[in-house]
C-alpha cells in the first residue's frame, strides 16, 4: 500500500539540523518506507544527510510518500510531525 500527502515546511529556517533530525527519528520508527518528494527529487526520510542535503527551505510544499502495510497510519505520523513544527 502507498499513501501520500502534501505538507508545508513551517519552520522559517527550513529543514536544518534540528528539524531534520526530528523527522528522521519519526520516519525511522515507522514500519513503512518513507520518502519526501520535492520537484524531481526523492529524499530518504530516514537519512539525516539526505534530508539536510536537500536544503528544503521554510515555506516549501512537498509530498510525503509512505509505502508499506501501515502506510496510512505512518503517513499520518509524519504529517502530524510536520504540523507540530518538527520539534521547533
């Protein structure tokens, strides 16, 4: 099963070290494979280097894609983390 949702990065400084680390913590705890899709790039949400290397700025909208048996629940966890500001 695949589930996707659009999210907006609410952190003014984007996905720098602290929010990127929080996102990786959330994604790593999930059973689904989780990616961020931005323009033509697919970013592994379980890799802090991949997330930070994508240089995702505040205010950007991107797609979260979860693939696995519990994709819907896992996607909701990631969407909730973005809505909560990823620890900031």
